[in-house]
């Protein structure tokens, strides 16, 4: 597990250190203090510098730029560097216990790109790609030589250039742990279906049912229809039925509220990412405050049994109070959790562990 993550020139951090980490870590802080950026940095570190994750984060945030040449929007990697701009040589570092990941843009040495991919210049000419610089990702699965990718039009990455290195990354990533990143909008229907299949194959579907009983104690069973998951007219999931005590018919998942779908996705992720890192942005989104202590018990116990490290964020005082109540009720698991206070004014997080979390709650101290 990571005991610390250190950033230099990454997103809004000129320099920052996330220290005193435990198995399950809750990140708190004001809006725009960098909690999601720390989740992204941890993901990139755990994935060993897989550039596909960098591109995915850019798209999720809407960090794209319109190209008049191609009349489409491409991911714009300038926003991953402190100050949202790059010069002739810009570099960001993400450092963990046993990994050092370097992401840089270099305008001064395009020959590195040509040397790494001898056919790249002809590809550029055939596709009319105006290569402006090269993006280098060194460390992790990329090794000391790194991955070199062309950057077009001041920070934009053309989708097609990812194919230049995709095979190398896939091969090198085989020995890396799974890394899960769950957004507040919960899983896609495709992910829910695939993760349920994994739960069934590994004979862990009863753990999913137990998790959903946190919200709906009457739940006896879950059924996925053979036609597959589909989106309903209001965006809800069709194809999942719940068997509840006292009901003569099986109830569609969408009939019991968005919180059930969110908790279903969370339970499936906890089962899927064994021996891995799981990152949960706004962990309490769509969930009632009353279930928070039981939710934390589910997360901590599953993480401990599955050799998993969890990073979560919240803005909710109820979520923090739920963590404090969990710590009081389960002293045997107290060493597994930490609360990390993030602030733009500090260069290192303020780490609170179980006794301090309980004390802060008893004294009504604001830790968010």
C-alpha cells in the first residue's frame, strides 16, 4: 500500500504531499482544493503512468480544445501542468513509496519522437498532423526510456496517436494491480453488468446482496435479466430485479431509488478490485446519512479482506461523522482508516487517525 503520494507541478499543486496514509483514506477540503486531482495522481501512479488514464481524465473534466483543422475536440494535456500552460520544457512529477512517475512536454527535441517511432514522421505527414511537441511519460510501466507521444497544436493529443504505444502499455500493465475509479454518477450499465458477472463467477454475489441490505433490509435476492442492462426513459437501469420480503412481484432496481444503484455499483467495485487500489469520488453521493457507519464498515472490512487500498472524497459532515461512529463501534479496525485534510494553503495534508477523528467529532470540530 501507498504510505504517501507526493506531487510537483501537477494540476493546482506546485508542490504537495499526501502523507500518513492508511488502508482506507477519506480526503476532505474546500471546493477546488485539489481532492479530485489527488485521486487522479494516485490513479496514474498505481497504473504506472498509463497515458490512457490521463486522456480519460481530460475528457471527464471537459479539458478538450477544438481543432479547426479536424473540426473535433481533442484532449488538452496542458491542464495537467501547474498553471495550465506549458513552455519549451514542462515537467510534472508524481512520487509514491516505490514509484516515480515523470510527465513532461518537450518542444525542444522532436527527434526523440522520431527516434522512438521511426515511421511516425511518415504517419504525421499522411494524416496531416502538425506535431508541436512531444509528451514523455517515464517511470512505472514505461520504464526509464519512457513513452513518447506527439502533441499537436499546443497541448492537444490526437486520438490516433495513442495507437502508437497502446500495445507496449498493455503488455507492461499486465503485472500492475487493477485500479478502479468511481465517479459520483456511479457505474455505467455496461460496468454493472460486467462486474455482476465477475461476482457470480467468483461466487461472491451474496456479498453484493448483503451490501444492498444496508439500504433495503427486506432484500432477499438480485436477478439480472438475460436481455441485458438497458437505460430506461429517465436514465434508470432496466434489467435488474430485486426480490423483497412482503412484495408479491420482483421490483425493478430503479423503483427503490438512485441510492440503491449507487450502492450496488460500490459493492460490485469492492468485490472486483481485489489486490488493488479503488478511488471513490464523492463517496456519499445519493446516500442517506443514516447508513454512513454501516457503509464505512462495509468498505473497511472488504478492503482488509481483499488486500485493497481505498481513497475517497467527500464534502459531507454526515460522512465524516459516520466515519467517527464507525471508529467508536469497531476499535479492532481503527488502524485501517485515516482522514486527510487538504488545503491549498498547505504543502502537506493534515492526517487524522481514529482517535483524532473521534475526538474531533465529540468536540464538534470542523475538519472539512
